[in-house]
C-alpha cells in the first residue's frame, strides 16, 4: 500500500480494467465494480457505494451504513478473481469475476 493518502492501490482487476463484473454462482446475483475518479465503487441494483482498502486485498465501504467486508483473491494466475463478501452473522458470499 502506498503511504500517500491520495493514491490507492487496487487489485489487479481494477488496474487493468476500470470495471469488473462479479457473479455469485449460487444466487445469480451480479455486482459491478467500477473505478471512478480513483475511487473504487460498487454498483448493485438500486445502490452504489465506495470501497476503501484496509489491506492490499481487503476493502470496507466508505460513508454508508453498509456493514460489509470485501476480500479479493486470485488463487491461480490463470483463473479469474474472486470477491468474498462478509457480513456479521451471515455466511460468506463468493463472487467470480466474469
């Protein structure tokens, strides 16, 4: 992570492509992540919010009442990214980049 407060390092998917679409294979839900003005935004039906990093692979929502934690992983270089979403008291939801 950068020490500069104005620079944020995103996972590779956000740097290489300004948008990323993630699909939950169990529910069919689709979430889109977009980089707008150096801010990583989550766009879901009827709601959008910003994510801020608290580690190179973990992010939390900014300035909203959403109490979720996001973790990104790419277990193998030839596979697509996975986004795990954690909510207190709820089982982890996993989304696959498509």
